[in-house]
């Protein structure tokens, strides 16, 4: 357990360190999923970066295929910060630690957090390479950042379950990614802890529970965004079709993540250049 004030102060120190390197304040934070670290260089060729382990308090991953940098640059008028990798519950971290990048994003002034990831398609209509924009999530991870957070007013913990996804940003990202010939879906992300991929029996259960795609990430960050009232978009590349393939491997997930980068990056660039969703989002605040 850590008190929110202490957690928030740590996020502030991380954001201040970014600021000392001219990498904060920012407008948008994008977190890269498995194999997708190169999104940062595709979206912002003129950038500056720091290694995540240089950032005070910032948790970083040693899992193959996850980037390890904070990268900042401008797209149009927006200053965009990428975290090219993330940590996972399956590495032994708790959900509060996994959610820390969202707190840093909020502290660095971000108005929206975009959590990208790779996941297995449970919905039979989904194909490898599709992008699923989250319209809700099911937390099947057995952990929640708020379990580890002490708050002065206990009511703060019982946050309303309305999904935190920002409708304007989600819709805009969806339409720009559609324009670069990626099939975009809207669906439910069901999060598991991993690291083992699911048995057929588990997959059948996860589908029956209402999941459209199953992954091992994102939910802690999304809950932290919700807690901090930071609008969020969940964007998941389908890396495998759970009921169609015999074997899913981490390498295959990384390969599809990598392949998705050029198209996804041009969709994201066009999205960031569009001011409409941004004004809507700002006006709603
Ligand atoms: N299951 C869980 N996590 C995943 C999968 C999967 O099939 N593919 C990519 N991440």
C-alpha cells in the first residue's frame, strides 16, 4: 500500500525530470504494445529520447520485444510522448506499478493517453492485423491499481465503472486508421495476467464472458487513467486468431506487432494532425 499523495509525488518527480530534458509538458501520450516500439520513430522522425531506466521511479521491462525509451516530438501543433514499451503483471509487478506511466502522463500535462497493445482475437470475425478500438474491458487479471492505493477519502476508490474511453478520440483514431486500409473493429478487451497463453477451454470461457480480444496488458494503465480523469483510448492489434491457429508464440505476436507499425503509424499521424477531436476533448474538460 502506498498513499496516493506519495504515488502522485513520484509521478511528479518523473514528469519534472522529463521537463528538465525538454520532454514535458506534453499533449498526448502513446504507449507502444508488443513489437510496436518503432511506432515512435515512424510517427515522429524528429524526436528526442531518454531510456526509461533513466527516469526516476519509472518501471521498465526486460521482456524481449518491448522498447525501453521515452520519445518526444511534435506532430502538427501537438507535443507527443511515446513510451516505447511497458511492464506487465506477468513480470511480477503489481497493477499500481504497471499503471504508473498513466500517472506520469497526467502529471506531464497529457490530455489523452493512448494504450496500444497486441492481443488474440476471440471474435470469429476478427483477423490478424485488424485494429480493435476498445469500447469496454473485462478485468480478468486478478489485480487492480486501486487495491494498492491508500486514499484519504475511502469513497475515492469506488470509481464509477463507466468505461473511461474518450469517444471523440476513439472515433477519430478509428476513422484515420480505416483510411490506411486497416480493418478497424470496436470491441471488448479482456485482460488476463499471463504469461501462459490460454488453453482452448479458457479461450471458450473468455469468449463466452464477452471478450472480443484477449491480452495481458493495458487494463492497469486504463484504470489509472480513469482514476485520474485522464481520457484514454485503447487500441489493440489482433496478432493471432485464437480459435483458428494451432500455436501462438511470443515471437509471432512480436512479428505481427512489427508488421502493423507502418500503417498504424500513418493512421496515428493523420489522427494527431486533425484538430477536431482535440477541440472536442478540450471543450469537454
Ligand atoms: N492471449 C493472450 N495474450 C495475447 C495473445 C493471446 O492469444 N496474443 C497476444 N497477446
